[in-house]
């Protein structure tokens, strides 16, 4: 009983802090959260800009230009700038995390404006806008709940301090009661919404993995492989090695023993190739009996040869058509680029040419080229 209660408390704590019971998943789903926050920032900035610009406009026509507070002009200008910048930032999709800075900055602006509205003018004023924002604004951003909760605390404390100094006691006490109630409501809403977001992202991640995983071999499909390789080569200046791997005499095996045995060979070769690769390596099945391994940071010929030979040895040692005692071997063509900027097509063509040479030289071996 005590163990179940402890497990339940740990589960609740992880959801309140991270929004999920599996915090290690956050790194995997981070790109999805980033894309969501691109749109959230634009929406938040647009709404805030419209409110502030409208306030400036109506102040100008109702009273005079002198009645416009410079603070609101600055806030409106900054909000519009952030919104426009976020829009182009979204299209560029950089690796930076500026989008979170933009989002939190806009949320902070919103809270500051709501605090000023609650204390400006009459000392007998209820902080309606601020209390509404405590619950509503956590719906905008998708992040780990504890970060948003810290923002709520960071805004609630100065609000109560300013309320204490500028409002009469009765309305200050109302702000305290309402602030505590709406703060707890905001934390609850924030936790629930982030849990929903992250659960949805987790489900989408599972679907994406199922879509991108080759059924026979358990490695990436051709389309997912090409997408990952092109993205990595375009965004990273560090060198890498690309290996194109082909099963020797696969057509003969397929024709002699049938397609079921051929599928068995593809599955086992894919598994043993993956076992010899690092977590940072990208492994995929290009089609038929051909596999591709991309090794970031491997720019030394001797290191690449050692990695290739370990793959060849692992496949030949473990993979065989047991009923016929026919061993399976593979040939590898490897292309390495270090400082020269290359493209996925050029790199693959060089590795494919090297594979052809390895086949020509007698198979069950590796041929390496530097580009």
C-alpha cells in the first residue's frame, strides 16, 4: 500500500513538474513543442499588439496625444516587432531557442500591463485583468509546467507588493485572496494543458516512428533516411562518413531459397548493422537489400575502416540461412567528407561508386573514398 502511494505521488510530481511521467521523452518531442510555440508567440504578440495599439488610438481620439502613455507606445512597438520577427523566425526554423525567449517576453509584457491596469487610476480597483491572465496565459505556451509556474509566481509577488502600496486595505486583501485562488487555478490549468500537449506529442511521435520505421529491418525507411541526412548535412559543418551497404549475392539467395528467406536475411542484416552503430548514427534501408549508415564526426579513414569491418564481421558471424548453412556477407562503400561542403546526392553517389568497386574487388569487404 505504501509503495503504491509513493509511486502515485512520484507520478503526480513528474506531471506537475514536467507534464509527463517520462521526462526523458522531452528531448525527443522538443522540436514539436518548438513549432507549436512559434504559432503561440505570433498569436500572443498579435493579440497584445492589437490591444495596445487600440488603446493608443482611442486615447488619441478621446483625449489628446499627450494622454498616450509612452509605456504603452513602447510595449506596442516591441510586441509588433516580436510578432514580425517570430513570423520570419518560424519560416527559417533555426536551431536557436529564441522562440521561447520571445514567448516568455510577450507573456511577461502581458502580465506587466495587467498589473499596471490594476493599480492605475483609482485605489479602489479590482485586478480583474490580472486574475484572468493568471489562468488564460498559461494556455498559450507549450513548455514544461514548472517554468510557466515560475513565471506566475514571478508576476504574482510584485503585483501583491504594488497592490499593498497603492490600494486601500480592503481591495488589497481582495487582491490577495483572488491572487491565491487564481494562481492555484492557473497552476492547475497549466499542468493539465501541458500534460495534454505532451501526451499528444508523444502519440504523434509514436505514429511518426511507426511511419518512418522499415517493417522488415527495424531501421529508417528510405524517405525518412533521406530527410534526416539532408537536414543533417545542410545544418552541420562537421564532417561525417556515409556507408552504402549491400548484401552479397542477394538475388541468388532470394531465387534459391525464396522470398521468406530473403526477408529473413534483410531483417537480420538490418539488426546487426544497427547493433554496431552509435546512438548518434543514422541507419536506414535504402531499398531492396541496400542499407545506408551515416556516421557524424567520423572523418578519419582508419576509424571508418574499423567501423566498417566490425559491421562486416558482425553480419557474417551471426547471419546465415541455417537450414542450408549458407553464410550471408555484405559489401560496403564509404565516402568521407571533412572540411569540404558537400550535398547528400554527391555524398551518396561517391559512396555508391565505392560500393561498386568493393563488389568488383571480390565482395565481403569495404572500399573507402575521401571527398
